[in-house]
C-alpha cells in the first residue's frame, strides 16, 4: 500500500464515487497522512483511511475503506486495512471503526485483523 497525498484527491474521489457510492470522503481527509491506496498497473484498486484521527488523544476511527468492484474477494481490503493500521501505530493507541451489520465481508475482514464488536449504533442524517 502506498500513502495517498493531497494531490491525489481527484483520483481518490473518482475511485470512491465508482466503487463506494454514498461514501463520506472529503479531500481534506488526505491531509491526515492516514490514507493509503493499493494499485494494479497504475490504477487505484483499493483506498481507505480515517474518519477521525486525534494524536492528542491517541485515537483513530477507520473509514472510507473500499476495494474496486472487480477486485473484491482477494483479500485486498484486509491488506489495505493492515497498512492503514500500521501507519497509525505511532499516532493512535486505540483504533476503531463502524461497519454496517449487513456487510459481512467487511466484518470478516476486520475480525481477521483482530477487531471485535463493541457496540451497535443507529445512524441518521439530519438536514435543515
């Protein structure tokens, strides 16, 4: 996995728009230094990073982890998540994430890396 830089924002947005509709990625997230990508012949095939990173409190929340639709089922999500966690090892002692209860592939991936369920939650979008 290679670190993604702020100048990669357009490429990363395109990747998420195509492979993770409804994502929460914003270009400024690349400034955390906690976003990584996997490539196959110069094409971005997996990307992800954090929703939240606080080095002051030594905590991070993984987010926007996605694999190209044509490349799923090959362990790339696990490889990418491992790289993100390794990159966070000097910045955060506590690393968490949210995953939809119906996303069994992601749950299995995260459990294979040692993540365990902690709590359930509900999510709403409020517009004014």
